[in-house]
C-alpha cells in the first residue's frame, strides 16, 4: 500500500489529526485535563473521561485518556474493551480497503492514523497476554506482523515473549529476545 493510496476523506483526515492531538473541542480537552488533575481520585476522574468520550465518541484523545485511566489503574479488562473500541474506530477511519495490503514504510512510520491502528493492535495483544487470552494475542500479533513486517512498531518482542511462554520457557532472561525484528521463529 502506497501512503498516497490512503484515501484522505474528511473522516480519515480528522482522525489522523486527532491521533496527534488536533481537532479536539476546548470543552472535551478541559474534561480530559480535569480528569488528569483528579487521577488520584478515580471515582471523580472516570465520569469526566466518560463525558469526554460521549462528547467526542470518534476522536482518539478521549479513547487514549480512558484507556490510560484503566490501564494504569490495573483494570486491564476495561482497558482492553476501550482498546477494542479504539481499534474499530481507527479501522473505520482508515477505510474498507485498509489492510488489504501492508502499508508502506512511510505510512507505517509517519501516518498518524496508521500508527494509531498499529500501536492499538500491539497494546491489545499485550493486554490479551496479561489477561491470559493467548490465542487472541497470537492472532493480533500475526496481524501486526503482516501489517508491519519491518517491525517499526516493535511488536516482535511481544511475539517472542508469547512464543517463549507457549514453549514453557518463561524464564526472565531477556538475552534471548531480539532488539528488533520478527526473526525466523514467526509462523
């Protein structure tokens, strides 16, 4: 897929702009900021984040904020649900043909919506691993490998960790992990 073949309709352009922080109304931005200031009071922060998401349901920023809230609050199942929503929204913004072919290096390295999609896929793979859903993690990592064969997003390390876990080699010696790349063990 050539970076220029991504059809830049208004939805994709808005999503790409939102993935790097643009296009958020001041009201929604204020809700997210207030929630950040109240992170030590999660019962007060969460309603603000939920309101931000309700007011900008297709914008990446409220999803990112809500995902972080759950992730750093060790509520991994809720973080996964938000990540799944984010993946679906990004997939919709990228259009029906996204993923038919792997994005080119330029898109993988620089296109905000493509990178958002790929990083969300990687995050979901990690959450599935943490939650014990290894088959789901494996599927996500295989898709990430297909879309990012040069490992610009860094998903290969998770794949190697998962493979070692499945082989019963869960030792914590990281020396067996490559710094970059999917390696020959990927099927």
